[in-house]
C-alpha cells in the first residue's frame, strides 16, 4: 500500500449573499464531479459592484482531492 497522493484544482465560486456562501458553492459544485475531496483553501476574495452596491461575491478556492490507486 502506497502513501496517498493528492491533486489540486482551482475554481471560483459565486454568491449574491456572502463570501462564505461563494466558498460553499464552489466546494459543493466540485463535489458533484470530483471524488475523494479532502481539503480546501481560499486563495482570493473579490466581488463585483453595480449601482454602488455589492452585486456578487467571488471566492477563488483551491480544492485538494486524493488520487485513486489503480
């Protein structure tokens, strides 16, 4: 049995409500198509503005997952 090996992907989650929700949306979407999710790290927070108000929160998230053994 070998030690586990991980891969990282980077995605951007969005939300009209909060950075927390944008992060959760990113992880939830990744979980739909990627198996063995193990951890995440938020690497950037930003958003868009419309009419002087926050329109959208964006969270860039790196997600690590364990590669399967063959």
